[in-house]
C-alpha cells in the first residue's frame, strides 16, 4: 500500500483532475469532484461515508484502508472497469434509505 501522503495525493489527482476530465466523454451522471468523492467514499465504507468517517475533509480522516479502497475504486472507474453510473445509483440509494430511517428515528 502507498504511504498516506501518496494516497492522499493520488485521491486528489483522480477526483479533482482525472475523473472530471473523463466525465464528458463517458456521459457520466456527475462531473464535479465532490460528487466523485461522495460516490467513491460511500463505496469504500459500504454506506454513507459520513456515518463511518468523523470529520471533514473526509479523505484526511478516513483510515488508510478506507482511502486505499476509494483510490482503487477511482482507478477502476477511470480504467473503465467499473460503471460509475451504477456506483452513483447505489450511493444515492444508501442515502435515501438512511434518510428514511433518520426520519423514523425522530418521531
């Protein structure tokens, strides 16, 4: 595994530069860096990232393992090995489900 500084640098390069540049040519549902970060971090933790990572920015507070999973997923998306639209749909589904649970808990 890369050291922490290298992981963070790779994360920022992928989510702020590589993926946004690829977005238009791949007809992805998102193009902003924070959207890529949401989707990839959600998948790295298996749900809404902010339920698993305390603090912002999330990439600085995620464990090395979480960040490594997110970086690997970003690389797979960039390589065309993983469908970003499917990842986005799952990320949004996790959020909708959790919002419904949050509303029920407040009653």
